[in-house]
């Protein structure tokens, strides 16, 4: 461990802060290697601090989390930026706990990173609580959606296995009529084992589950091989690798056995107190699932068996005449509503209906009486204390032999608690829990409803989709709590911007949508987008920090009655993509050319991916000539790709791939590999070829390791850096990853690679780039060279660029020289280098050596 000299007050304060901090501090050198850690590590994970110095701590990280953590640290160290990462770390007993590490750089007076301060804190309980809460929510959503009981129980077993690592869980359902335990779910147990215990009898010494039901208590068997409860089932369990089984009976609220929850392990062991608590938590959820399932089964059976019965529900029974006038009602009616029984007769009972439910309820009852059909409906009734509760009313007619209705019989059942539970579950299944907005499921339902054709209607539906522009940066810089606060504020502002009847939804992550039904046209969508952009201009103030709320928006409107929700959303997504690529914080409306461009882009990306995978990418070389001497100065490597049937193709057909991070980088690496292999061959052959220029796309700079990859390839192929020139266009300075370009170019320049600025004079910021970046050469765009003979303005521009290059000491290359007259004009203007069909067309690698040996100058 690093020692500090000089017992100053400052050092003493540092020492005690380092020792007593609840967060475990550590110190690393500029390269990220740990040099000192706080003593809390020993108490927490049972390892001495010395074992963690250097990269020793890496051995304790969970294998599933290590790649993500290493990448986060690598990016942080490379950029000198703070980082924060959550991962699991191994304790002395071999278990893993969740922790969160944070780090920030300390710089010296030159601005270089001197060392890194860091802290690590235990977040295991919070993390597991989050995972458990999500698992519970998923199971509850399945219950609310009415999914099959087998699927719900399988999901419940999966949740339990996450809560108790190493366990393989089983739910057996108790059949009270037969006294047997039947298979419910056990997704991680062998099917043969599940089949063998399906129909297990209840009694003493019947394994863990049969005994648990018999004893009506938990049965913990830590060693199946020796426990007498397993005497008749031991061989079966051991044959399937099961060594321990803990079983807990599942009771209904009334105390009836519903089934058992079993936890199997592959080694002999007993549960800890913490595991017992986790078993209990999962057990409560199992009770809810099985009681709801039993309730649904019982309800269906009741409806089937008592459909024509007088007593549909014994709570509040009633009778009515054939015309639907109430004749009699149970005294419970007065107890609940406070309404006198005589006042309720006829249609007097309807005065207790909730005002919002009365029209629909009375209408449905009238239709049932008229049609002579049974009735089943829900409504709210006013109670004696003035509050309202939900009830379910069911009725059926009794007929004479000739089919005439003699009387109506019905019952009213209090379903208030169940109704509230269903509404809560339904709300949770259709809304985002963080923002309270409609979720993706509800949004799709509303969108389909809005687009459903209505007879004689020509209504138009509008849609806006949007992304928060800087959520990732805020999460990285201020933490996810700040990001969540921003999402909630963004959602609140969207609510205030929307009209009554609009649907505001969070589709996931930082993606939101506003559905605008019944609008006049595109101008309504544009007006809403502008309102949202205006509301998001003001940043969110939180804990003294300003969080950027700005957003990019894409919009569209439905066109025609046959338009699908998928097509409308696709249009809005295309408009959003155009908004983000044309400058964030803006709005774009969909136009048909966006779809055509998207299709062309998708097709080009598909072709490019196949070209990379099939090794079709090849370089062609075009010579550069020194005008003053006529000597070859080098070649520019131009991308071509070889279609197996179409032959050599130009790069324009796959141009969109150059801006795709994955494909653009892959194409660049393929080109660089081929070019360096060719250079190595020409060097070995003793050829003199000058510099070979390669083109670098903006996509290749987005990972902040472009320079290192180029230099590594040069070393691998044993090619001197002086043989290579990197050409960039202005687009690399303006797009995503532009912050990495300057470092990359300076790193290459320092190693001897020259830098050329291509298509010079066609961008608005070229002169500032000459000042900021290490540029060795500028290339005059071919559009100016083409006009040398006929356009005085083009000639003046070329002359000005040549003077600029001479004054700055930068080499100037003229592209697109097609004839001798252009070459002569450029020679008179003292142009350094030229390139074009007049001197040589792009040629495959095999043609370069004979071209060099046969070159006689110009």
C-alpha cells in the first residue's frame, strides 16, 4: 500500500476520513490500477486490502458483470471522465453481493490525470428489492391479464429461484376431493421427476411436500439421503441429483390447504433465516395467485350450476314481475342502503344507483326484460353513510310451460374490494409506474381505436413521437435518480401541453408519444409539437443543478381509412429519425420521401453487411503526381466492392453504411487490412510508391480508439507510419463522436501519419479546421477543378486555395484532373500534386506494381 509522509493535520483528516467512511474508499493511479483501499473492504468481503491492490479486485467480480465493468472503466480512464457502475462481488463465503462503485479523476497542474478517487458501497439489499418488486409486478400483471394458471405458476417458480439462488422450485396443487397433490409447475425440475410425483398422496413420511400438507406445517429436509420422510422416495430424488427439499404448505385465508411450495437443492443444506424470510415473501404471492384461481373456478361453476336458480347470490335476493317492477327484496337492502323496502319497490331501487351508472344500468335492465334474457351487470350503489360501493347484479326469468315469463329472480353481490383490486391491477398493466403515463400497451390500444374506421367519418388522427435528447448523459453524470426525476418532469410537462382527449404515453426508456385524435390536419400536429418544444426549453432545476429537458420530435397524420397503427407509428419514427439527424431539439413532419430514403438506406445497409461478411470489399488505387517533377507522389486507396455476378461496384451503392457505427467501422477495418497488406507486399518488392492515402468515415471515430487501431495495424503489418496518409472530410468534425477526432488525428500525426482534409472548400467551417486540427494536406474538390477552363470564379477559388496552402505550409492536391489543359493550368498556378483520370484511373492492387515500374513522368 502507498504510504504518505508528513503527519500534517490535513493528512490526519484524510486518514480518518479514509478509515471511517461508510462508503469504502479507494485510490488508483492514472492507469486505473488500485494503489490503496480503505479497511472496510476486509470487514465487508473478508479480503485484506492488500489483495485488492493492482487488479486483484477484478478476480472477485461476478463473471456476468465483469465485461460491462471493465468496459466502463476503460472508457472512463481513456476519457478521464467520472464513471459509476453497479455489479456483483464475491464474498469470503463464495456468495455474491451487489455494490456500486463511483470514481472521479484528480488532475495535476498540467491537466493530466494524476490519480483516481473512488468509493464502493453495498447496494445488495436495494438491488434485490428492486428485482423482487419487478418479479412480483410481472406475476400480478399475468394474474390481471387472466393468463393460464400453469404459466403464472411457472413465472412464480422463476421468481422464487431468483430470490433463492440455487433452488429449483415446485408448486403442487392440493385436490381436496381425492386428497392428492397434483403437478402445478416446476420448470427447473426434470420432467420425469415431475411425472413421478404427480398424484402424490398426503400423509406422514411422504417426502417433504406430502408430509407438509399432512402436518400443516413447513418441512425442512436438509439431507434427503438420510431423512426418514424420504424413505420411499429417496432413490427417485437422488437419481435426479436432488439432495435437499424444503416444503411449505400454501393456505387460503380461511385456512384451507391450496398446495405446497417446494424448494429443491443439489446439495445437502438447511435454509438461513434470510432464506426463510424470502420463502415467506414468495409464499404470500402464491396464496394470492391460487386464491384468485380458485375464486375464478368457483365463480364459473356457480354460474354454470345456478344460472336458472332463484338464489343467484344469497347476499341480497330479490324478485320482480314480468315487466321488471321490483316486488320484493331482502332486508339486507335496507341495512346497506338505508332505503326503506317499500320505497325500493317498482323502480324505486334505481334512486340508489350512482348517477354515472344509472342510465346504462336501467337501459340494460329494460332491454333484458323486453328480450326475456338473463342479466349480469356491475354498478355502484349509495350506502347508508353516503359512500358508494360496487355491486354485481344478476337476474334470470322463470317461465311457464308455454314460455311466458312468470317472474324474475335476482341477487345483488358486493364486489367492491374485488373491483378495486381489478382496477388497480388493470391500471398497473396499462400505465408506466415511474411517470403514471399510459404505457406501450395502452398506447397501442388507443391508437388502434383512433384509426378504426367509423361509418361516414373522415376524421384525421395525429401522432407525435419524441426522445429526450440528453437522458443518457444525465444518468451518467448525475445518476439514475436525476434521470428518473427528469423523466417525471418531462411527463408532467407533456400532460400540461396535451389537450383533453389526447393520449400521452411513455413507450419505454426516453421514448414518449402523444396521440391526437380528431384533428383538422398537419397544422394541429405542428402546433402541438411547437408547444411541447417551447415547454421543454426551460431546464429542470434539481439540487442546484440544471437538467436539460429538450427533445426531438417526429410527427405524422393518418392518411386514408385503411391506414394501420403500425404504419402510422413507423411514419412518426422516420420523422423522429430525421429530426435527430438534422439537429436535436427540433421537429420534423413525415413526408413520403422519408420512407423512400429509409428503404434505400435499409437496402444499402443490407448489401453492405453482406459485402463485409462475404469479403467483397476491395481497394482500388489512383495515382497522385507531383506536377513540378512529374514523379509519382503516392496513391489514394478508393473503396470498391466485388459483386459475384455484377462485378466491381462503386461505393455509392452502399454509402449509407459509412455513417453506421458498426458497418462503417467494419468496412474501414477491412479496407485498412487490405491496404496495409498491399503496402507490405510493395515494400518487400522494393517498389517506391510514396504515401498511400486511406479515407476515414465519421463512424470510425465514434469509439475513441481509431488512432490506436490504425497504429496497431501498422505495427502488426510492419509498415512504417510514413507510408500512410489519412483523409477525412468535414463531416467527421460535425457529427456524433466529433469530440474524439482531434485526439485521434494528433495521435496519428505524432507517429508520422499525415492528415489530409478532403473536399476542401465545400464546407462552411473548413478554415477553422485548418487552425484547430493537424492538417498536412488539403484536397481541392473536383467541382472547382472541372470549371477551370470555363468558369473564372472556379479558377479564382483554386488560385486562392493554392495561395492559402503555400502561406500555411500545407500541401495542396487538386482532384479530378481529366485532361492535359487542366494539368497545364494547375502547373502554372504552382499546384503541388494532382490526381485524376488524366494521370491514371483507379486500378486493382495487382496493376499497381507494373504501373509504378512503367511510369515515366508527365
